[in-house]
C-alpha cells in the first residue's frame, strides 16, 4: 500500500513545487519522515511488534505537512542517476531499460563508488579502507538566512564526523556541501591492577 500513498504525495508536492525534480521530491519525503509514534516511542513492526529498524521501515513514515516545506533537498540530475546505474555493473540493455534511453550504446560515465550519489541516506561498506568519506550537496528551499546544524546518530561500532557542523544559506536556491566521515569506533581497553 505504500506505493499509491507515496505516488499521491509526490503528485501533491509536484503541484506545490512545479520546479522540483523527482529527486528533490523524494528527498523532501525522506528527510521529513518520522521514526517515533504519537506517544514518542520508536515505531514497531506490525508483524511481530518488535522495534522497527530502517531495514524494515526505510526512511520511515512520511509527513506530508513537513514534506511541503522541508528546508533543504538533495537534488540529482538524470545524468548523475545514469552514472550511478552504470556504476552498479548492469549490462547496457539493463541500463537502457532503467533510464529509458533506448539509443544509449555505452556507459560514458560511472561513479567510482555508488555511495557518492547525492542521496539523502548513506550505505557504507568498510572494505580495504577503514575510513569512508562521502560528500553531499544540499539546496536551500527554505527561507533566506536559514541555518542548519549537523546531527548524526551512528550505529553501534561506527564513528561519524560531519564537516562543516553548520550550514548557513543566504538565499533560497543556494547550494552547499558537507562531508561525512565514517570509521570504526575505537574501543578503549582499560586494565585495572589490584594490589
């Protein structure tokens, strides 16, 4: 049932903001979603009653009133999406079907790391590198002079740093970047010697 609800909300946002791209609309829905119920308790999985996680609820429950005026959006161009899809290792025929470009004969651009897509969420794999950095660009769709402070909730065992910690937008439509650094949390081992 989520598909018709989200489709209707996307149409509502497009009517309110005709100039927004599909990715800006998706960003507004994702970044304004809520993870607490009306009693301020974490959302629970309907099937078993356990606390729901992002693996079960995704970006979470949408809030149409907040999505109309999200303040900031993550925008992605069609060419950036194509570079993302090309970087996933699909055949050219699969890429053509996803991006609806039947005359496309080759992937001319790829993202070196699919995690570099300007997306409102992060998926991090610690492979050869013990530190992963991603930069995102935000567009101010809120009031002129808007100020936003970074806030990150790291999963257990992961350390997250955001730079800069504050973004100040002078005008509507201004774009600014921030970088998030992910790394393993250092475990401090203490020893107590009793004498």
